[in-house]
C-alpha cells in the first residue's frame, strides 16, 4: 500500500464529513442508518453532508431493498479514499509542525 501524499481538503475537513469519511474508510460500505447512528446526527444533517461528499465525487450511494424496506448504502469512491487518506496525512503533518499541506498562502497568514 502506497503512503498517501499529504493534501489538506476543505471539503473533507468539516467535522461531520471527516467522521463520515473515517467511518467509510474502515469498511467497504455502510448503511445510511448505521452511519447516522454512529455519528449521532439527524437524517437531514447526514444527508446534507453526504450530498456534499457525493457532489465532490468522494462518496457514492447505492439503493437496495432489504427486508422489504428501501435502504441506502454509502461507500467511499477511489477518489474519496485517496482524498481522505491524503487529508489525514496532511493533518498529521500539520500537527508535526509542517505547514506545507495548507500551501504557501496559508503558511504566510
């Protein structure tokens, strides 16, 4: 497995989106209700954050019927997994004192 290149991603950085990505990075896919329960947020809050991640191409949704009920399954796309792992690497670099993951503009501020 290749070490991800540190890259701060403002789309992922929002706390709930970071938590969604962290949860999905650990599994192949997760049911919407399970993610909602783990994050302890309302369905509308989760839907809002998932929509942002879907629009960025980081998360995909799959609808399936299970026990006669429609379910939504969430998973990270390859681009989403790469972006998430790069973001985590950037956060680790920042904590270690390296401001480069933010870029030169943020480092000067």
